[in-house]
């Protein structure tokens, strides 16, 4: 990765690092640090931990201030929808972050650059890096600009299984089922592929690192594409 590309990515995310080594750190997957025998803690896992905490604080503050009529339980549900792995992976992809993640050759060959777990963790690591380099305000600006947006759409994603079931029942359309079509990957990092079917016909497809996540994505895609709704 050359400096020109580095700066292009910084410009795209809207933050220019004073200490570029922190940015490099945020984009270093454990497979790369292991393969190249880097010193301990050279990967982005500690930064991801920090970024996750910053994201939770900023999103909680945002919801508290902007949703005064929401009880604690509803705020927790909405926060979960806004900062879930698929959402963060989508934001990461839209910013082009996956292209810059440093990972091992093996991880790259097995599709690591497309894994939601890796790309969402990298986004949280970038948030942690922005916080370390510039403090809470630039981190807050980044989160508000790129993550705490399209809230109604993300609420739909989080509740998609419930919404889909209610629409099918409300219109008496038939039987909804979720069918697993594929399971791949090692035990610690499995990927599930699931179809949402209506009366045996596929109406949506989804993938995820749990069956629940894959079903949620399948239901969301069904709601977005099925003309019955």
C-alpha cells in the first residue's frame, strides 16, 4: 500500500491522521501480523476493542438525545440495529476499507477481504484509531456521518424476520420457512447461507456467521425485493 492510496482513503473517510502508523495499525489483520512475525499486539484487535466502546458511547448518546420518548429497551434494540455486524460491514465496504486491510496470503485466498467479521472489525479499529489520534469529536463526527444514518432502513433490517412474518400472515400468503443451503469455514468462523422461502419458493437469500444472522439477512432481502409486499 503506497502513501498516495493511504491519503486517498483518509480523504474518503474524512479524517487525516497526524500519526499515520495508528491508521496502519487499524488496518492490520491478525493473519498478517502472524504471517510476517510482527511483535505482539501489532494487529488491530485492541484498536477494535477501543473503537467498539467509542461507537457504543456515541450511538447511546445520539439515541438518548434524539429519541426522548424511547424507553431503555427500545433504545437498546435500535442501537443493536445501528451498530450490528452487517451494518458496519456495509459501511466499511462503502468507504473502500476492505481493499486496504493487510491480511495474510491465505486469508486473502479464502475470501477474507469479503468477510463481514473482518471488515466490520476493521471499521471499529479505524474508529478507535481516530479516537486515539484526534479525540472523541472527530470520532463522533465519523460515526454520525457514516454509521448513524438511514435509521429507518436499519431498523427494518434488525426487525426483518418479525416484519416479514407479520406481512405474510397479514395477507394470508402462506407458509414462511428458512432453509439452510450451505455451511462453510472452520468451527470458529463459520458462514451460513440461508434461503427465505414462501410456500417452497425462494423469496430472499442471506449469509452470516450464525444461522440467525443469515436468516435476518434473507428476510431483509425478501422485504426489499419481493413484489408481494
